């Protein structure tokens, strides 16, 4: 499956529809991503976007309303839960 087809769902995201600067979701150190997270909260595909960020280990930016450090925390907790069930 091509990357373009894999990301077809993203065309329905508010970040694609609205005129939004990339810095809104990919902030430079010290700047705020508050506006990006607020846009994500209203977005109809924020769960798909968040899942994509976890599945493809997106290292930077706000995806599905969640910043990098929070995704890392979620992944660590998820990995711990999986190791406990084995």
C-alpha cells in the first residue's frame, strides 16, 4: 500500500482543512502547542491520528492532540502492561 493511500484519512483532519502554520503542531523548543492541541480536540479523526503516531513512532509534533513526551509515556506504560501479561 502506498504512503499516499495510507494517509488518505488525514485529508479529513482539521489540520488539512484549516490554514494552519506547521509551527502549530511542530513547535520550536520553548514555544507552545496549545493551539494545535485545541484544534485536535475538535478534529473528527483525532483518534486515527493518535493511533498512527503510535504505530509509526512519530518522534515530533502533536498527533491526535498528544505531544511527543506524552506519547513516549503512553508507549512505556503500554509496554510494561504487555510484559506483565506474558
